[in-house]
């Protein structure tokens, strides 16, 4: 009752993310196919998509290593990120 849908407005406002953070994520999503995204942008959009669809899985992002983005050449010699 104090944190759910019937919570007071003050409690709901405290749960909202920073406006600048929301705008930054929206900017990354708005790029779409019009511009090439850097690896960090791709990771942010993936994690954001995961948390928007399953917010109860937020703890899983804490297990990601800070250096989890890597690249290497594939069998055709093209640079691939993983």
C-alpha cells in the first residue's frame, strides 16, 4: 500500500528515475538504424529492454562484469562484438 499503485504521490515521485537519464536512454533508442551505435549504447538498450519487460530481473545486471564487451574477428575476418 505504501509503495504500490495506491501509494501516495510523494512515494511514487521518489521512485522515478532522473529525467536526464531517461532522456539519454530515449536518445539512444531514437537513433535506431539511422546511425551506427557504439557498443555501450547497444548494451544499454539491451539491458533497458530487459528491465522494461521483466523488472524483477534487475539483480541479474549486477552480475555483469564491467569489462563484458569484447571484440574479435569472425571466420570471414570481420570484426564482431560479443
